């Protein structure tokens, strides 16, 4: 069976550890034959990302703190100087202050709101602006979102607002980049037990509720999200852009259970 991403180069932003969704996507891309590139936030994260990348046969590692514009510009410059042409970009980044997830949304601080929107939403715009010129044959840009963008999820708070902005950004970017044959989509994954998710108060209760009420009566497997990313990054997804694709065992269709 042919590998779905053979001959394509993909860069994944957001690999932190082997339990992250970004790592699952990177592993799936490598499995499907893509030339895999990874970024790391800082020197402290670099050894971990390089160790994970070696397991996957990654071809390059680049520093990129998306809160630092010079890092984003430097990433694009490094890729260009190496003659890299990109076919897929994965944006798997989100952050907010822990205290803003553990208090009523109405108490969200101004700087906390700005931080969440900057890292979780604007960074997609900034990264797309920098890397789209390297997608000379078109390609696929994708990001990760969550149901809290459109529904109130207890304790998700400012992250829900940030994800709503992220999804709106996907639609505007898809419209503008379509003539360049660049597709932009979001994957809305069900709750997954990642290290980042543990920062959400009572997250285990969310997992239990979803497993009890989702049509498939279970939680989401990171590999399912990764396979959807392969679909979007490969030629199979060539007609899909501007969409939010749910990979959540069907939970998003449910009302009162």
C-alpha cells in the first residue's frame, strides 16, 4: 500500500512529549513517508524534542517561540535557506494562565486574555504568514481546536474564547489562501489525557462524562486525530478547506443525554 505522504515535507509545531497530540500527528506523518520537521520553544525543550524526533526519523529541528516574532521570521528564513518546500504545516499550540482556567470567566485578567489569544489563536496567523510562501505547490495547514469554542465547557473559560477566535481565523485564512492552493482546516479533538489537559480543573470528570454520553461510548484516541491529520495533509483531503472536522467519538452531536 503506498504511503499517503511520501514526497511531502511537513513541519509540526507543538511537540512537547510523547503523549501530546502533536507527537501523535508527527508519528503518523512519519509512518506515511513524509519528510518530518519539528520545532521547539526554547533551549530547555530542545533536547526532549530532538530525542522524540530521532525516534521518528525527523529531518530537522528549529527554534520557534510563537510569542517572539523574530523566532517565527527566523524559522521561515532557515527553511528557505535550506531550500525546503513545505506541503503541510501543523499548528498544535495553545496556552493560558492556569488561574484563568480555575476561576469564573468573568474574572479573566486583561493580560491573561491577551496571552491566551496570542498563543492560541494569533500564532496561527503569524505562522501562516511566514510559512505560506514556502508552500509553492499548495498544501495543507491545520490546527487543533476543541468543542469549548462553540459551547460552554466548565473550567475551559478563556481557552474556549481563544479557540473560537482560532476557528474564525481558519475560515478567513482558508478564503485568502485558497487561490494559492493552500487549504486551512481545524481538527476538533475530543478530550484527551495530555499533560496540557491536566491543567483544566476536574478534567477527569469531563473524560468520564464524554465516555458515558458520546455515541461511540468512549473517549478519543490520539491516533484517530493523527489519522485525520494525515487525511488533511495528503492528497485525499485535496477538496477540504475552511472546515472544523470533529474527531470526538461523536460527542458534538449530543444534547441532553
